[in-house]
């Protein structure tokens, strides 16, 4: 049994950043703060794997890009502190993507087909469709695409008609859920600049934060219960751990993933005393978690076009989906390491639910499942060789991750959760006077689902505590 | 001396549409309405030239594209009434543009240089720059581009640094003014879909409206004075013409170009009695008029790439501009008629102020001025032949057009004019009780500067009158 000023739950980038800001302020000693981490490692859904490669390459198994590169706080802080040098450590892998479909040999002539123009048009239509009236009922991305085609087919060429709905499904690789589940209402994205691929892996940002923090980071310490607004106790809040120990604490910053907050049962569930306010539990039911996963294939040579940044697997026109996903049923985006790290014979494939769940459960199926699509990329004179190494993520199987990050399914309404958990509206969150705070990618609008969103939310909550404890 | 219910000033698409709506309502007889047109032709800044070509081709000397093709009212009304068949009469000329610069032979490898990604980044930066604080001082597009490079040069390749500010000047061909004059604050455009090139010329839309209208259209009848709120007269307003005749009228719809409204002197000036309210005259001083012009060259053969939609002339990096523009100082966008109307050996170049003013004043200079840039497009084995025909617009010399359409110069503030002239805020425009209305591309936010904006504004004012006269 111990006593702390601030207890931070979760040693991902949100929790680490919060600790750094609190400690840097000079207002808290290292003994005043503890970071509790359920897993045996820090970093959360940032995980740079330096050991699995047979090529000596490091891969980000979780978050990989600096999104919103015009405004990304992690990027600029890292440049400022010298831990990231863009010209050396980053690469804008945003050349027009090379698209491959089962009904074509070699890449589509997407430039002459003007498929990107049609995609942009579909995106604008999606915005306009829901802007026309606040009460427009949400529909799935797939349904939206069909409406577009129905309404504007007179403007489309036969090839555009053939491919546009299939190409539009690239959204699945942003959200980690299939297009028949994606909320078209919340799908439009407003990127603040380009996406910078981080060649060195985001682990560097975790390592740097850890180096700046001298408080205790207790790994393998799972929180099971949070009691708040305790009257007459030594501290206002109490945190209980799986090993039975407790911490009395003035403040709590809860940075556990949305998937954990949403849990209604099971050993990873956090019990709240008193229970979470109804506006929050209702909001938690109105937002989902996607399963963006990765499959990395390493080869002994490069047999695809080393001058492309990314490849896009365009799915077939599927009318009904079985329980077990099949090849060509789902799109994939492939990062070309032969280009990102010149000469590296590996490919990093992004997958979405249900493909992620399936392949993470059956990693031995990764190559048989993906080979038919990957074979389209072959520009060598020989047939596609088997990989010398396969790395499959395990986010869906990790009980403390349970998937990737926030995703909005058709009918969800994500706004409430952010309003409540960001603490911007005290009255409807944990209630006035509460010193329980939330951080993480699911608690912020700008940078939602991204590293810098999580980081900014950690900073936000540290600053709230510094202000509240004056 | 005559008497009318509605007097419409200007037989452009705004005025014609207003008349059509009024007449279709059945509430006005053809004798109740008159359209006064200063010029000897209808259509205003829509002008489809079928006579000047030596190839038997028609060209739009004014407005040419259906912009905002997802929502363009003229486009959809024309499809509905059968006057425009997209698959036959339109062409989306929006393939990635082929870029040419003086320091390169042949087109830039813009795909691999990712110049479009950098342009998109610059556009987003422009938005963010002014969003950060409502009080941010306006700067020119050129200054904004320099700020971007200064701030983000660490992310740019040497080639991107070399070209990005120069390519960014393509905005000049949207607004008709040079980038050192363009307001960066008002430059961001929110397109509602793609831009559909009208192969048959927009004259068809004018012809169709005229065919629907049976009221008098008095050409070569210039309005010199508008008196309003007359007490004790036969009608509330009086319109005086250059020939000394007058019209007493219940309503007036003023659709003359912004350039005419802005006139403070000269024979085309309209005198207002009483003078225009100060909010309107002040607003008129806060918005400018661009000079988008066109030069059309016809040849006896095609010596450029017939598979490109458009060509982009990237200007040199110019540090100071002389009074007379020089080749390579300004960008141009070139529509490839060999592609738009397959087999047609002609090119349509867009120019901006001051190039438009210069070439419209000296059309014989068009070929010597533009040949150095156009020569870059040559993929034939022979040297570039002289054109067999040159057509140069005369919008800046036309006393009733005086340029092209609204443009926002650095420091301008266009919002007030639209608020006042659109009549959405009765109290600050012509005053409550006024039956003077305004229409035209300069009086509307959605479709500002475009055919469909003018058209929608004409419809808006007709509907206002129908409502007011109930």
C-alpha cells in the first residue's frame, strides 16, 4: 500500500508524456508519481521490433507514420530535441500508389483511368451527402459508394465504374475495419499535411520519453479497480492492482486503450467505484475499436518494382462475405521497404478486421492467404519465391490491446466520448471536482487514432493537473 | 418612356435565368418584364465563338468548365432538359497535368518528384496559417509560399525546393491575377467535385434560356442611372438609358459585372439616386476583378503529346517584374484540344493579369510571347511550326466586361459584398423596403466566379421577387 500525488495508468506515449510534463514542471518529485503498466514492456501500441527480422531491419508493428506532418507535435518535438532527423530518418512514401486487381496483369493504368480523381470525387460526395442535413441517417462506406455510382454513373468511364467502389475501400486500411462496417458519416478525414514514414521506428520516441522520466514505471502491474471521490480517506482516489496492492492518490490519469475502457467483463476489465457516469458508459458504446494489423514478409531478393512507394491491392467485387476471409476479398496497402529503406527485400502489408483477426490467429496462413495478391507485383522473370521470414502482429490477441485504435462503425457517434473524456466539458464527464483524468488517442479530436493525438492528450492532462494543484 | 414590373439589367446567364423563372411562374406576362443589355449580344462573359476557327471548331472565349460537377445546377438542369449529354458533350480533363519549365527539356517527372503532394501540403499550410488566429494579416500567395518553404524546407527534396513555389502559382489561372497580388487568406478553394470541360461551349445554355424567354431582350441598351424608392412616382424605381429613355419599374435586378459596379467614373458608370449605401460602396472597394484571358493557337498538325489533358507552364523564379511581361515570367495552363476533341490541332492557353492585358492589347505579340514556352511541348521531329490561326480574347478591352470575374487581392475582404448584394441581410444592403436586387457571380458564395453561381443568383432574385410581390 502506497501513496502518490499522481498515478498514471498505462506506459504508452500518452502516459509517458504526461509524466514527463509533470516532472519537468518541478512541482512534483519523482516519488510523487507512478506509472502503472499492465504489460511487461512500455510503449503501448507503439512497438518497434528490432529482433524478428532476418535482414537486420527494424519494423514498427504498431503506429508507423507521422501523420499530419504539418502540425504533428511528436515530429516537431523530436526534431527539436535531435532524436529525429527528417532527411535521414523519414520518408514521404506518398507517390501515387500502384494499384493491382485480380482482373488485371500488372498495375492498373490508374493515371490514365483517373481513378484518383474519382476517389476524390467520392470523398467530396461523402461530405456533401451528410452535410445536406444534420439528420441524414448514417450508412456504410460501401453503401455510400454505391449511391455515388448510382447518382453519377453518367460521368464515369466503364473502367472507372469497374474499379471505383473497390478502390474506395482503401479506407479500411486507415480504420482497421471493413468498408461494410465503416461509418460513411465519420469517414471523411482532414489531414493536416502529408504522412511521413518513420524509417527508424517510433520506439525512439518512447525511449526518449523514458530517458526523461525518473519516476517509477511499474511494469506488469495491472489495475483492476479505481475508486474516486473518497471521503475521509488519506487521498481522494484509490487504485487497486491485480496483485491486491493499492495506491492512494490525489490524481489519476487513465490512459488505457479504448478497448479496455469498453470492457464489460473479463480479467482486464477495470471496475469503477462508483460506476462510471452514464454519459460516459453510453458514449463508450457509441464508438468501436478497429483491428489494423500487419504482415511483414522478408525475401532473399527483390522481385517487385523497387521504385514504387506503396502498392494497393484492390479487392474483387464481393457480394457476400463468409466467416473466414478469402484472398481478394479485402484490400491491402503494402509499404515497399525496397524503396523506404533502399535495397531491403521486404514488404509490409496492412490488414483490417476480419483479416487481421484471422491471420493473427493463424499466422501460418499469412503466406497462402496473401500470396495470390502479392504475386501480381512480380516483375521478375521467375516465379514468386516463398518468404524467408514472416512476421505477423498480435494486437487482437494481446489482452491489453485487443485491437488497434478507435474506429467508427456505421451508426456509432464518436463525438460524445471525446467531449467527455477530454475533460473539456466538466459537467458531463466525471463530474465537477473529480480528479480522475483520461488520455490516449481516443480522448482527443485533433490527432485521434494517432501517436501525436495520444501525446497531446497526455500533455493536456498533465497541464490540467498542474493547474488544478496550484 | 415605359413601365415594367421587373427590369433586368444584363443579359448574361444571371439575368436570363431570372427572367426565365419569373416568366415560368405565370405571375408575370411577357410585357411585364424587360431585359436590358448594353452590348449587341447576349451571354455576357459566356461567349462561344464558332466563327473564328479555321478548323471548324467552337471555343469558349469566356467561361468553359462546369466547375463543382457534383453540385453544378447548370449542369444538372442541362442534363435534365436534354441540352447537354455528358458522355458526348463533356470531358473531365483532369489527368495529372504535364508540367514544363524553362530549365528542363520535356515534361518534369512530377510523379516521382511528388510535386502534387507538396502543392497539397502548401494548400493545407495556407489554410492552417490563417485559421490559427482570425487576426492574422493577409499576405500574398507568393509570400505564403516562401513562408512554407522557410518553415518546412527540411522535408523537401532539392527538386521540390526548386519548383514548389513556381508550381504553386497555378492559382493565377484560377483567379486571373498574379500570385504577388493574390490574397493567400482567400485563395483556398473548396471544390464540390471535378471540373467538366464543356466541349460544345456554354453558348448552348444561353441559347436554351433565350428560347424559354418571350419577354423583350433589348440589346445595345445601356443603363446609365437607377433611381430608387421614388415617392409619388408611377413606380418605385426608375431606370435611365444611354439614349435618354426611361423605364418606371417595380423591381430591378442588377446583374452587371462587378467591374461595372465598381466604376467611379467613365461612360459605363451607373449613377445611383440616391447614391449606393456606404456599406455597399465600401464593400465594392474590398474586392477586385481578375483578367483571365485566353489565347488559342490553331496549327496544321499536332506536334505535342495528344494523350495529355492539360499542360502547365511553370514560370521561372522571378525576383522582380517589369511593366511589360516577359516569356517565362508567368505560368499558363493549356487545354489540349488534341485530347478534348480528338485530332484537333489546337491549344487553348489561359493567361492572367498582366499577361492578359498585354496580349489583348497586342494580339500580334501572342505567338512571339508564348512560343518559347510552348516549344517545350514539342515531341515531333521538326521544329515548332507557326500557328495557322490565332484567337485572342478581348475581355479587358470590352468596356462592358473590363476583365473576367471577381478576384481577391491581398488585403481585400470579399465577404461583405456577398452578404450585402445577395440580399441575405436586408438591413445592411439596399435597406429594408428596397426593390433593387443584385445577381451575378460576384453576389453569391457557392459558385462565386462561376457560371452556376451566376445562374443560381438569378434564380435566387427571381424567387425573392415572386415572394415579395405575392
